[in-house]
């Protein structure tokens, strides 16, 4: 995943975030990713849902994970909502996402955008 400027789509200079996403039959998904220098103790795995849109290659997915500070205290959550296009081969996708950072009261405290590329594990 690459963080991008929401208006221009250009990368904002942050290093890419590598992660794993699992899309389950029936429309559920799981995701896990840590940015460079990040600590796995500062975020939970993500849970989410996915759905196919009209057109055999168009999909959307949304996932949420919890965020923690360095002491382990819950500080909120993060929600990612993406539109994805499956490659003709069915082995990869590209997505454009909106990101919301929420506090413990579910109030949005920051927003952003990202792009991602996913490849099927054989």
C-alpha cells in the first residue's frame, strides 16, 4: 500500500506498507500490515468485508483495525474502504482507498488516501 495525495493521486513520500489480505468465500476478509518502523504491538489484525460490483472485475472492500499507543492503551481504530479492479488473469488487483483514522469515540480525527497492488499467493 502506498499513501497518496487524495487530490492528485501522487505518493506523499512515505515508504510503502507491506501486508497480507485474505478474501474469504462469502464476502469476509482479513488483513495485516505494518509500515516501516511500526510495531505489531500498535495495531490489531483487521477484519472486513468485500463484494463484487457490477462487471466481473470490479470489487470493493472495507476493513478495520484497532490502534494502540506504545504503552498498549487503545487509542482508536482505522478504517480503509477501497475500490479494486481485478486483473484479467484473476491473479492480482489494483485498488484506490480512502483511509479514516478514528479516536476511541469513533470520531474521525484524520483522513487520507492510498493505492495498493495485491498478488495471489500460489
